């Protein structure tokens, strides 16, 4: 029992002991439900845990395969905890955080988090003109600010203006992710190198963002298995502990169109980071490798600032001199990330964080013992600090 | 082209815009202006509000130039600018819009090369939407 007046917390109370995924491609033949089943069963097999032992689930509100369908298909046992987290890719790390909290507080013993999405062959959500969000879309979409890329490009232009961030800095982000994807046979961009000339001459999507500043559009599914630390010692794989976890919804935040606060360039990462580091034994200096949500390249320098790897306004400069590459100050997105491995709402960043701490990444950081994983920045977000 | 899908909080903004007036929601108790509109004041929690006329002068806070793929009505005007305008009278009230050559002009009627962060603009109205012209 915790001492009177202190919360027991979730620090190292739970561990990720299984990961699984399907192939990643622009188009996969199977439907999302089938892909979800395959990823979940692969993760349980990796952990050496039978589906009947699963009693907790967590996913995204945007996940179309619901708990009932998944549970009856793969043969889960009686579920005593299940929940979904909102705000698209901002919910990725929170799925694991919710399972860790449920397990730490005795509400469940074996949790599965998953995401299955056919964003490659399926529709682009922004093309839906009948079911658009009334707020805040009424203030943006009539004027042609239609896509997530436009919404982030608006913040990116201001960020570049205020702090001297350049397209070369954004290219450094795209290149680091592509270089790691070129080492990862599972990555969509495994055999497609990127050059500076390709980046600088590519077509615009929403100036100042070009094609290579945007993530992939991918079909695929991933899952992971979370258990308590005692159980974790008996699993098939080396446990990866959830050392700290946080969500972040800052005061007066407005989502991806965060134009209406005093300081729109300090987003949810700052809020999540304050909680994360407060509850961790580690600091940003102790992080060996990071998996940072990269739906768009500017989210990485902004997140580097938010999570304390550099000072305010220095995120662009941080990317210089190969800092994000293998052997750099902070290798990031070592499987290729959303920009070059697969865009499955950031779940592939969690599984790559696990591989780094198992020592099995295709771009392994030698001796990696601590990995930060983040969810979508500029939406209500979440983060995990994983350690071996 | 998309028209605003309004809600109870936002409807007055569009009703005033249809009359060629730019107004923002403000707390009737503490006086703080707020945007986007919402049911109560985040500063003093009052549910009493008023719609305060603002002169419609501002500066470009940021902008993008959108290129395809876009929805059909927008794609045929691309590339076009979308701006965020910070109102001079009410800092922190920032409105998304388009800088056009004159009220009712196409979204691509101003060369994006003329846009700068900090450029002065003023509001005009067309078809129930505020637009912006370089001041």
C-alpha cells in the first residue's frame, strides 16, 4: 500500500509485453475488422497470452471496429474495463495509458490496445461535407481551410515567421523519417529514398507545406498487450515498462485550429510534458530515442520544444547537423514514422518504441533504455515514457 | 462551396455578417470578448452575453496557399489564400478568411506574393461571409 497521502501512481506498474501488426500498404484487401483481429492476435501471440485471458480493451473513438465485434471474433474472456480516447491521433498513447491505469488500480489484468484503419484505400475524412463538425468548422471550412494539412500549415507559417524555422528544417524531419524507413522492410517507403532536391521541387499541398511534409495514407492495423509488472516477468518477451504517461488538453485549446489562444504555438505537448516529467524519474536528457507524432513535419520541432528537448523556438535549429538521425542527439521515428513507415494514427510509434527497448528495431539505438512516444500535437494529446 | 454549418452559439455571428456587420461575442458582465462563441464566459462564468460591433480592421496573423486535392468548388479557384486575421480592436480575436481583390471576388483574385504576415486588412462582405481586402 502507498503511504497515507500519496497516490500509488502508475510508474512502472504495467508493461507492454506483446506487439502485433498487419502489413502496411496503400491498399489491403481485407476489411478493417479482419485487420484488427489479425493485429490483436499477433500481439497476443508475441506475448504468449491466450485471447481468453484478455479482460481490458482500449482504442480510439475514431476506431470503427468496436469492442463487441473484436471480442467475439478473437475469443476474449469477460471484459471488465474498456474505453476509447478521442481526438484522432492525439489518443494513441492514451490507449496504453488507460490500460496501465486500469491494471495498476486492479480493474483489469490483461489489456489490449489497437488501431485498425484503411486510410490508404478509404475516404479522406475532410472530403465529407455532410457530417462536418459544426464547431469549429463553421469558422474555417467555408473559407477553404478544408484539410488537416491546411490547419497545420497555418500554424507552421506563423512558427516559421516567429522563430526563423525554415523549409530545410522541415526537410531534416522528413529525411530522418525516410532514412529510417529505408532500413525497415515493413515500411511503405522502404525502397524509396528521399533527396533534398525531391523535397524542394515537390508539389505544394498547402504552402508552406509540400507533399513530403505530409504523412502517408495507409491501410493497416496494430495492437499491443499490457499487463501488470508481476505478470510481465513471466511473458515471452522482455517487458517494456510504462514508466510515465500523460494526456494533455491545455486551457482554452481549440484543437487543430488552435488560433484563438494567447499563445497558439504552445500546444498540448507542453501540458502533457509537464505532467509526464513530474511523475518520471527521468528527464529529457535520459531519453535515448523518441517516437514523435508526425502527421506533418512541423509537429516534430514543436513537440521537441514542448517535451523539453530544447527551448522555445529552438525546435527548427535542433534538427540541424543530423540530430534526428542515427547517432544524432535524439534519433526519432526509427521505423519511419507516419511520414514514411505507415500512418495508422500513431500506433506504429508505440510498437517501434517497444522494439527499441527490446533491442529489435531495424534502426536500433545501441543500449536504448528509455524512449518517449508522443501522440498527435495540436490536438488534445497524450504521451508515454517507456523504459526497459 | 461550403456554407457555415452554424450552431446556437455561432448563429448570431452569421446573422450579423449577412447584414454586413462584423460583431463578436462578449461577456455582458465582465466585458471580455471571446471567439469562437460559446455558452458562457471562461473568465467569470456568466451566461449573459452581447454581440459587440467591431470596426473590422486587422492584420494578417498567418496564411496558407491551398493547392489541390481540394473539394470541387475550391479546387477550381486554387491556388488560393486562406488567412487568419487578428483584429486590431480585439487582440486574440482571430478570424479565418480570404484576402480578395474586392467584395465578392474569387478566392484567387489576389496574388499570394502580395501577402505578408502583419499586412493590414479590412473586412468587406459578400454572400453572408466576411472577406478581407488589403488596406
